């Protein structure tokens, strides 16, 4: 019996296997209970076995994608502008449908890596460390975008639309010192000026000039 309909006389093969196509008996997404009894040739009837079947045709929502605060270095931990070196991780995180399988792609400097995966936990949270991949193609002295794409597939096999994130990987800082190196006719009271090609923030420690 399924969804109020009782089926009887279903054939059972020599191995004891039977089947029934119930695809046309779902009226909407939801869970229905199937109840099965078996009667042998002598008329003996088994106890009833019941199990739930969930029908799900709804695609999961577009996942969120973010650069984890622990990897978003610099003056802000939320601006998706960072730098990367070999000792750092590059942790991508986000949310999706609970227990969804995540399909990820990374594109950096014209190179796309696909077939990457992660799994959302029971709360829908997922993470992926892209550091090992990025480190192999990272171009020092450059500023390039890292584009991350993420799709979620639920337990029923429905795949949602892609969520994307662009992370700016800034591997360049080019200060200019004035007077220049090996300059002549520099007076003892002249100022040394260091210009940067971008906005910088004051850190800690001292600058040593040799």
C-alpha cells in the first residue's frame, strides 16, 4: 500500500526479488509511507514492513561563498582582499542546504580548477582550503582575482544554481625611496621619503635603512 493505493499480486522472481514503479503516485513533494506484506503459496502471510519514501524535486538554494575571516588578511577581515604565502591557508567557507554535496571551481590568472568538492554539515556550513591549489599557480608581484564558484546538490540529486565569490589576491607592494639608492649630494638633514603605489596601513616595528 502506497499513498492510499493498494497493489496486490506483484510477481516475485526465483531470487525473491520484486519491484514496483511508484513514480506516478506522488502528487507533490513530501514523504509517504510504503507498507508491504508477503503471502506465500500456502497462504501464510508475513508481518507488515513499513518504510518512508521522500519525494524531493526542489533544487537547493544558491549557496553563499565567502573568504573565511582567518584567511582575509590585511586591514579588514571582511573585504575579500588578501595576500597569500606558503605558510597561510586560504579557507573558503559558506552555507548551503544541510548535508549537501558541494561542487567547487577555482579560476586564477586564466587557469580553472574543477572537480573540487566539499560537504555541508547538518547545519549547512561548509569549508574548503584552496591554499594548496593557489600556491602552485600564484604569481608573486601581481594583483589577480581568484574566482570561486560553488553549487550544492541535495540528497535527492537536485542541483542548485552557482554561488560565486571574487577574492583579490594582492601579492605586490612596490615602495620607492627618495633620495634613490646610491644618490649623491644628499645632505645630512635631508628627509628620506618612501612612497607606495597603493594605500598602506601603519604596522608595528621599525624601518631599518642600511
